[in-house]
C-alpha cells in the first residue's frame, strides 16, 4: 500500500532545514521511503548500511516542512497531532486491541484519565511505559510503547483482562495508517491516510488527506476524501 516516486521532467527537491521536533517525528518515515526508493531504482547504495543524505533529505525536508507548518493548516493538525499518521505501523512498538466499550476502564482511558481503574492494565502500562489511544467511532484501542518489545508475548497478558476481546501487534486489530509520495513537475503530492475496521482482512473504509509541496516551499492542501 506504498508507492515509489514517479519522476517527471523537473525533479522535486526542497532545500529546507526541518526543526528538531519535525526530524524526531518523521525521520523513521523518511528512512523507510528512502530505502524503498533505493531498491526501486536498483541503486548500488542498497548495499550500504548508511542511507545517502540526499535520499533521506528528499523525504525528510518535505515532511518536516509539513510538520513545522501544522499550526497553519487544520488538516495538518489533524493528521499529525490527533491521528498521528505515519508510514506503516511498527509491530515492535505498538499493540492493538478489540475491546468491549461498555467497561468502565475503557471509558476512563477514552476520557483521558491518568489511570484506567483496572489494576492489571495500569500495572502493565506503568511497567512497559505504554500510552493508550482510542477513537470515538469504533471498539478499537491501541497502545504505543516507549521502546521495542516482543508485542506478541505482551499481547497474551492482555487477553485475560475482562473487556479485551483480542489483542496483538498494532496493525492486526487496530486502524491502519500510511503515507505515500508521488512526484510531479517541481512538486510532490503527499497523501496521509487512515484505514479502519478489521484491516488484516481488508479495512472497512479509508480517510485521505492530500497535500502538495513545491520546490520553493509552498504547501497546497488539496482536500479530504473518504472511501
């Protein structure tokens, strides 16, 4: 569900220095894009452990500009600050859950309380530095981990908790997020999208936010669509 760059007559490259916060937020996304491009081009650099700076900066500069301008666009604030869209999920740093939303501990998490009220959940959250996230339109919940862990083993500890119907590495029982790049004439279209439902079996729907970034650092929001 990713796409490589489609090169046109005038190549896109934005000269921009992202903020430290932007780099921290998008550097893993940019690295994944850069590696895909190296393999797509069958570059000799695929044998190098270090990603060439220009390949990495191609993506990081454009993504970093969007991050640094997120307060100027309501849509950017949504995909970065609220939905937290990234390119693919990292199975070692996230868990996904199907839950019974009638349980009080879930309502406490959804309402942003510091403790769920379930001693097992709160203990695991503290022990493994977990941050839970819910949404208002489904029975899905996810958890971000501060460091990589064996999420298959960790998920088993949650399956015994009343109100959790199933759990697994994030992406199995949670929403699906991704980013795509498509190069045009001196610009690049960046699509953020969110899939929800039982995504391993085929997401039930998708939301898309499209932006265009030009060589001279301009951002054009192309709109929101739902599929």
